[in-house]
């Protein structure tokens, strides 16, 4: 290999491994009210209002032209919003409510309430559906299919649940030990982010602890099976997923151990062979979810949980961040 080829090769390596900052513009973040902590789920209504859920509270923050305010109704049957998905067909706001903190008992012990999913009215916040996750499972993220079906990752049991339209209970779409993670602590957390792929029927799902990403495909017999995606670099703690109009997968890497959370793009995820992985933004404090703006698909919102002080050694502190943010980026 001559010297010109060597130089070109090393330039290629440097460009392909560095953040693609030229493709992304960092916009002014949305500062959340002082009473709202640890943002997670995020959704948008057709009129452009943002709805934001919390890891530790059932309160929903609504941000629109009138400012930032709580839902009018605060229902005790919902105690978290780790994902929020607006279903255009039904007009409902779906969410997952795992009990992250639990409730302190008179004897000093901590008891966690049954994990659940819920549906709320987007105007008032009234809760009209609550479904407990069967078998003590932990609902983490939700994807809404074209016909209104829900697909829910179970973090504690290696499976994906589903709720077809008009069904009144959750059922198992696929159970597979590949959706588990065999590590300890953070590295033992199972399925997290999920989205419907660009073809409208394949699911994309990530395992937070192992960093593995799967396509959930249908067999000729009508069953579901997992196909592991080949990636050009490892993923650290994949969490929230969303699919762009061109089929690319956008996700957040929580970066819980390294402390370097990222906004990441996987190009054409359903194609065979090692898929390109592009870092669009980094140095986030445990990002957990994201959303593409309905009116402007170049605008990306990322909820930055601020949980690094609890889980990341380099950020560890008994004191939470003073304020929390939704980060905004424009992909060029």
C-alpha cells in the first residue's frame, strides 16, 4: 500500500469513528420547571404540544404556547411515565408506569407497586385505561403499530408484550432469552427501546445491558423470531428508539457506565451486513428517550434524565441536578 493510500485509509478511520457533528446542529435546550425531575417519556400532540413523563412521578408536563404546566388531573394509579406515545387513531396518550422508587412502609421497608401501562386523555390527563403487566413483568417502552396495536418491552422477563386494538389484556408476542442480559447491575437490564421499522411491520428492539439490537421478524408460519443486527461499533445501553422517515433508526445510548450518553443513528437497520453506526451528539447525562417533531422531521428532542449522579461513578452524588432538560437537535 503506497503512502497516499495509507493517508486516505487513516483519514477514513478518523472520520468514521468521530461524531458526525457537521450533520447536526445543537439547538437551545428546553429547561424544565424546578418541580419536574428526571424526565423520560416524550410525545407530541397534533397541535404541537410536548408531553413529558418522569421516571419518578406520574405527573405529565405539557409544554405549549401557553407555557409549561401539569396535567389538570393527577391520578395516583399512575406513578411514572418512562415512555409516552400518542396514538393518532384513538387520540390516546399511552404510557408505561413502572414503580422505580417504590413506597416506604411503616416498618421502613420499601414496597414496589405492580408495574403497569396506562392511557390518558391528552387534554385533561384523565386516566381511562390501566393494565397491570402480567407475571410481575416490568413494562419499559412502547411502540404503536399502524393499526393501533401496542408493542411493549418487558425489562425483567425476556419478552415483548402486545395489545391488539380493542383487546382488554396484554399478551405475549415473543418470549426469547436473547432479550435478557446476563450481566449484573446495569449490565443485567433486559429489553428497553422498541420501534416499528420503516417497513411498517418489523419491530426493532434493544437490550439495554448487552447493547444488542434485534429485528423482530415474522416467519411464513406467522410466528415471530429475532434476528440480531450486525453493527459497525458496539452500542452502550441502547434505550429510546424512533425510526426516521427514510427508515434509519435513531436511538439514545444511555452510557450509564462511561458517563457519555449519545444520540445515535443506525443507517438502514433492516439491511444485511454490518450497519453503519453514527454518533450525532454525545456527553449527555443518561439520555433515556427521544422523539421526532411531527411538523419538522429534522428536529429531534432527547430527554436527558440526569440520573448519572445515581448510577455513573464519575458523576456520583447524593444531590440531583438543579434543573433538568429536554435537548434539541436539528439533523441537516
